[in-house]
């Protein structure tokens, strides 16, 4: 009898423990994101500290994540995404309709009006260069056509890399001619510049935008086209006395910059809808926005009242090129088609 009681006791203990472990995993989310992995490692523990909800993440390129979400539509393997707003709004059938409880805190231009994408930060394309490898400072896109830079420019595949595509879009609008964006992207001046730029790459395309900064730092490339996320990472390291970054400079293009919003959204079919709503709400809250502003390199919070790290504060006004997500989405395929024609002609 004692033996039977002992066996039953052990069985009940194991049952209770398994149940407890199961409850713990219910308090976890899986996030797909193409934002800086360093920033994910900083922000997600802050969310867990505030809510008790752990977030496991899978980091990949935007294109790969979008493909993955579509392939997993019948059996979602993640719960939330943090991606460029345009990629979420391009096909909303894969996302749940949810508007954050903080939506009314935002300026009208940043509010979630579609029901799917909650804007939480924006980023701006930049040029990162090694001053030891150039004769004169880099100031903008026009600098990239210098003969001395041939084969020494780090640029990704604009058909699959969001950072490369956004630089392409920025480049066309900055270097094109016309009374509006529609005229600029069709102008000969824009595409003549793109062709000259691609020729100066000397048939070299980097396979991952993650190597842009490291390639410039180690001298493999003289200049790289990236986001200010990586730019701020370099500036911060330089200010902290890291000698590897002593010769690294970061500039916004003098011809103009196109800021891009990034958003969080809930993947359709998640079994953890309540937890995902808490994630979206926290990311768009004052607390979440303060974390983005103070602790994340190169991520600019959307909320106007968010706190900012000192190195993010600038007295230099930027030359912003106005653009809407709807316009960018509707013109993207046309831009890619034109780009592919030029690319194949040069790289063939």
C-alpha cells in the first residue's frame, strides 16, 4: 500500500510540475523582426520586466520574414512582428485587426488608421564611411560617384533587403527631377544616377546588410549605405573611445532623406491574442517609447513626449523628402522593375 501511495504521489507531483511548466510557456510570445538584433536584446527584457511576458525572437531580413509569414499562414509559428510599416500594409490578410489603447497619444500622421500596423519607431537612411579611405568627406549620394570609390561601396540587394531598397527609393527621390515624387521616380536624371551608382559598385553586392558597418570599420569598404541604427551604433562606440571606430563618420545625405516608419502587428491566427495586445500596447506606451528613445541605437520613437539619449539629439535640421506609406507601397514594384532592368544590364 505504501508503495502504491508513493507511486501515486510521484505521479501527481510530475503532473502538477508539467502543468506548471505549461503555464509558464503560455506567458511567452514569439516575435519575427528585421530590426537591429542588438536592439531586440535590449528592448525585449525591458518588456518582460514590465509585464512578466517573455518574448523569444527570430531575426531575419524583411523579405525572408514576409515569406515565412505567408508560408506559415495555416499554422502560424510566431505571434507578433516588428517590421517596416509598408511591408505590413502591403498584405494585411496575414495580420489581426487591432488598434492600440495608446493610439490617441499620437499625432495624426502616425496614428494607426488601417487597424493593422502600430507605428513605434522610424529610421533614416545614412552613409557610413571610413575617413582613412577617402580623400574628401562624404556628403551625400553625389559623393558616391567618385572614381576612387569604385568597388569600395557596400550596398545590398534592393530586391530583398529593406535597407538597400529604401536607399534606392531615397536616391531616386533625392537625385530625380520633377515637381512631385511621381515625376521624380520617372525622370531620366534619377535613373541615370542609379546606373552610374551601380557601375561604381564594380559588380559587388553585399549579401547581408548586417555586414555594412563591419565592412567599413575593417577597411573592406570605404563607404556603406545603411540605416541610422547602425550609424548611431558607430557614433556611440566612437564616443565611448573604441579605437576601431576612430575613423568612422556618419552623414545624412545632403540631397535629402526619406524617413521610414516601423510598426508592430499581430500575426493572424495566434493563440495568444491577449498577450500580443499587451505587447503592442507596451511598445506604443510612454514607457515603451522611452526605452526606444533612450536605450536603442538609431531607433527614433514616434511618441513626441518620449525621452531621448543625448547622442540622438541634434541641432542640425535634416532635409526631409515628404513621402507617404501608401505612395511608397503603390510605386515599389515599378521602382524594382526599373532597377532590375538596370541591374541586369550592368551585372550581366
